[in-house]
C-alpha cells in the first residue's frame, strides 16, 4: 500500500495521524537519536524532512540518519527543487496555491521534474495553503507570499477546493514554522466542508488541547516541528491526542 493510500484510508476510517517535522538546520545526531526513540514508542506515522531555507544542515544526511534509526516512513517536505533525495519514501510535491508566486506554483516543480522522474519516490501532489500565524515566518518571507487572514476561512476553503479540482491529492494548511498560534479551527472546518482529500495541518501546535481541537475540526494529519526542538518529551503527550478518548474532560 502506498503512503498516500494509507493516508486516504485513515480519512475514510476516521483515524488520525501525526508527523514529526525535522528541519536539517536544527538537529544533530543526539537529537535525532532521541526523537527516533520517542517516535517509535509513540508510534508516530511519518517523519517529514525539509525547510524553507536550509543553510547549515544537510537534508540528505538527515534522511539517511533517519532511515538508519527507524522504520517510520520518511517524507520530504521540500522548500525547493534542491531538496530531493531518493532515499526517502515519498515527497509532498507542494504547490503554494494560496499565493501568486509562479515559482512556488510551478517554477520549482519544472526544475525538480527530471530528478523526480529518475527517482523511486512516491509523489504526492499537495496544495500548500499558508495561513497567518501571528508573525512573519520564514516560508512567508522566502516565498514572497501573503498568508490568508485568520478571519477569512472561506478564502482558505475555496482555495483548497480549487486545488482538489485541479487534481491535487492532499491539502497542507500551515501557519509556518515558529508561528505564534496554529491554523484556526474555523479554517480547518471550512476546508473540511469543501474537500474530501486528506488535510494536513502544521505550524504553532504546542499543546494537547490545540491538537485535539484541530483533529475535531477535520484535520487528518497533524505536523509537530519547532515545539519538539526544545521539548522532545512532549511528543508522546501530543501523539496520544490521535485517540478520541484523549479529549480532556472526558
């Protein structure tokens, strides 16, 4: 079964998934060891690897290190056409459909196309929607993209719908790395009403309450990144929110 089939079946079955996002600039061997051990114990579904701007780290070394330490699928979350490595299991072929920058809509994809064709990577065409997370993020600056305002869920919803109509297989709604707050549940709910493909949500998720609210709103996969760099012990707690019984107060 392909990773996408697995992701889509979870949507149909009402099951929830979680991914850990790793920025090669922000990890070392010790950090990866701890994350892999905790991810295995928590039965994390995916590792996403990539970043809007990688300056010091090496995505290829990071992917090889993950594959040597864990059996959890490794999915590339690319910030550009250079971030392709055939040792990963799959790639989210991101098209930044909430923006109007042609480089992020098709330009980078043209440059990546021959390398992707030559690789054995599973390609998952994904509509990337950037939502205001309360501050300027790296992806906003690098992509020259205006994020969707948090009080405009209809814009996000119809952007996602257009992406599905264009044939994209998943929607990734994100507030950006280090966002002050996550994508609002109102936006996730609006997107869920319009599309029947997997919805991935990331950026600014720090607490179990936030995770549970996003799952309840319709997210199929939550992506946890920055928070784990300083609080790796929180992974098991956040991963437990995939189970409906984790709702606080029940």
